[in-house]
């Protein structure tokens, strides 16, 4: 993995050094973790802004609501989500696609 230099203020470097020491992790890991959190935050803000914009268009928002009703019907298997997941884990592996041993 390549490396590069990024200029930061002395106060930022001090903060980074304290965080790394407190967590017992390298400064590079602290930076990478912080940037990933920042990236995720930006993504969520963009999604929220998109939904806010969509809500302003009554016809478009009604279509979204209609689509959600259709998708909600897929959850009507009568089982709680936990039971379905447990059932999948306990099921034996599929043998489909395997040749028969003789």
C-alpha cells in the first residue's frame, strides 16, 4: 500500500495523536475510520435530501407510497423475520445442480 503526506494543522495532529493513543491504534487507522464515517454521513445526507425533494412533488411521493404498499405485501409470509432467518440457517445445503454419485 502506498503512502503520501497530507498537511494538517498542529492542533489536528495533536488531536489525532491523542485519539490514536487512547484507542491503541495507528494514526492512519484513525484517519481511515474518520473518513469512512464522513463518507457515510455524506451519503445519508444526500439520500435524505433526495427524499425531501421527492416529498415536495405530491404525485411522485404518491407513486412512492403505492410502490411501498406493493413491496409490503412481500413480507406477508406469516412468519416473524427472526423465524425465517433461523429456518434458513437450519436448512440443509441445497443439492441442486450436483450430479448423482453412484
